[in-house]
C-alpha cells in the first residue's frame, strides 16, 4: 500500500510538470502564430500597394508559415489537453489511494476492537459456562452421592439384619453370653447409617418421657426373656449339655 501511494504521488508530480511544459509550449506557439499572422497582414498590404511578383511570393510564403504555425498550435493544444487529462487521472489515483488508506485504517481499527471485545466476551462466556457446568455437575454428583448413600444404607441394614438374626439364633441356642451379645449390638449400632442414628437420637427423649415405670417394665421383660437362657446355661455348666429326650421308638426298644 505504501509503494502504491508513493507511485501515485510521483505520477501526479510528473503529470503536473508535463502540463506546465505543455502550457508553456502553447504560449510560445501562440506567440509564433500571432507573429506569422502579423507578417501576413503586413505583406498583404505591401503586395496590394506594389503589386510585384516578389511581394506576392512573400505573401504566399507568409501564409504557408501561418498554416504551419497553426498546425503546430493545434498539436501544442492537444498535448496540453492530454497533459491535463493525465494530471486529472493522477489526482484521482492519489485520491483513491487516500480513500483506500483511510478505509484500511478503519478496518484495522474495527478488527482490533472486535478482537478485544471477543477476548472479553470469551472470558465472560467461559465464566458463565463454568458456573452452569459446575451447577449441573454438582447436582449430578449429589444425585450419585445420594444413590450411593441409599445403596450403602441398604447394605448396612442387610448386614445389621443378619447380625440380629444370627444373634437371636445364638441366644436361642444359649451359646452366646450377654457380654458378646451387647458387643454385637454395639457393633451393629456403630455400623448403622448416620441418618438412622439421628432418628434414634431424636426418639430417645420421647422414650424418656414415658416415665420410669415404662423402663422398669422393659427391664422386667428383658429379665424374664433372659431367665430361661440363664437357666439353660447354668444347667449346661453343671452337668454338661442337657440330655435330649429319647424318642418313643428308642424307649420301646429299651423295654
């Protein structure tokens, strides 16, 4: 773009110089033509006065010179018109280069503005996208975590149920002590989910409000329930395992 601008300005300078030279040539040729015409006028008057052949011949030569100078004048004017057209074209080229330069400068300014705005908008868009993504991801993770907690609670409840069933079975057989049963129940309570523990903690005040009579009745029931087991264990410890009752077939055979 810079080279084109320099070329157009140089061409304009050359065109202006050529136009100045053409106008100078027109001015000089105009003076020659005026001189030739004045000579023709003078020789015409002389030929009219003298009527000699020499005066007539000089008049003919002067007229020929006028025609020659007139032709040269037309050529000079044509050169001047061409030089003027070339200067006009050179001016248009310079104007065009100036317009192109301003337009390109405006485009560069718009491009820089758009780039800066794009970077700013990109940062804002990424921030908004990050917020939405984090929110959706947190919701999805929360759902997964809740599902995992539900599954874990089911597994814990199943394990706790197995412990309770096994403990009841062993208590019926009388092969487990109270200490072991309490330890097993404590382990099952520790393995219970936090939600269940919270529910148990909230339920304890209601049980305490029932009064001491309720707790005494509960302890009495527990003592009655554990009494046969203790009797069986005491009998087993005294004479070993209790003898199984003989079947009717075995009794008949022994008789």
